[in-house]
């Protein structure tokens, strides 16, 4: 299925979304973000979809950033009410999704591309890709969650260097920093990402949902509170049919059949 700037399809239990603006290197504007929100929401609501992959169209770019001409057309209050409001809402929805999300970072991930990457659970990157937050070179700074998500994911001094200079980094450097899980040849990127998504989709969707919530919520708590939260959440999991299906399957030496209950 195609929703104009977003291509949406399923590969078994995996939903695949492709940002489809190759002529602008998949730059994000309000229309594209709203379409992404709609397509992503459809996968969130579909119980048959157990993991979601996001990639970019073409070989050059994942997302090369925001649409600069669109940004230049705005002043502060209009930007805050329109573009910034939308991009923050969409990225937060992706970040807080109960289903696992993966990125197949197929090319340049600059500005908003890196900021979207930061909202995904797992990121595989093409060896040829470049990442960066170049907003400072335009007299701006990252404004789609980049300033806050980046400093929570990599060392503060490295985050500041990336944002203060606007320098691009290679895929290998992104892996070394912990921004991406691994770099693979571009020709294998989508297949490898989908294969990983399929492996994850085989797991209990209920356990994954509660695991993601435990990780996300615990990150914002002091350690004693986070450990108590974990204790409560694993108790919920042990009330599920999936947990006992998994244990019985192990004892019976068979593959578990997780239904999400």
C-alpha cells in the first residue's frame, strides 16, 4: 500500500515503512510526518504486526533532514505550532510504541534523520551511510528531540562535539559510539533488518510490550525505584498465558506458540 510520501507493506508479522521522497533525499516536511504518523498508527493497531521497520527510499538517504526551504519559510511561533509540534508528537509516538521498532539506515541520516533514528529501538546502518546533526551550520540546533535523546544515549562530551561542530560521522563511528547496533553492506541491509525483525516478532508480544515499558519507564527512575518497578512488571508477565506457554515449550522441547495473552 502507498500513502503518497510513505510506502507501507507487511512482510509476515513485520510492518515495513519507507520514507518515499527520493528527489528531496527523503527530507521531512509536515505532510510527510503526518503520513508517517498515519501509517505507523495503522501498524500499531494491527495485532498481526509484531515489529515495525522504517527505512528510506533509494540508495542515497535514509532521511537527509528537514526540508530547509520549508524551515526558512517559518518564524518561531508558527514553527512551534506547526512543524515542531508535529515532529515531536510523531517521534514520541514511535519512541513510546509498545511494539519493537527497527531502523534500516540506508544512507545519509542527517538532522531529523538522526533524530528519528534516536527514537528507534534497534538500528542497522549501511556501511556507506553518514550520520550527523548539522543544524548548527545553519544557525540552528537540533529541535526534534535530538538535543535530549542524544545526551541520554552517548557520552555527553561526544554528543556536544557532534552538535557543536555539525560534523558527519561514518557508520563505523556510529556503531563505536553506540548510536547504531551494527553496520552491514547496503545490499544486505534491508534483508538483514527484516530477518532480525522476524526473529523478534516470534517472541511473546505481551512480554515485549511489558519489557519495553519496563526499560523506558525505569530509565527515568532512581535505581531502587526502577528495580521495584521491574519486580512488579515481571509479576504481570508471569500472569500471562505466553509465559507458561514458553516454559512448557522449553520443557517439551518444542517451539513456543505465543498468542500475546
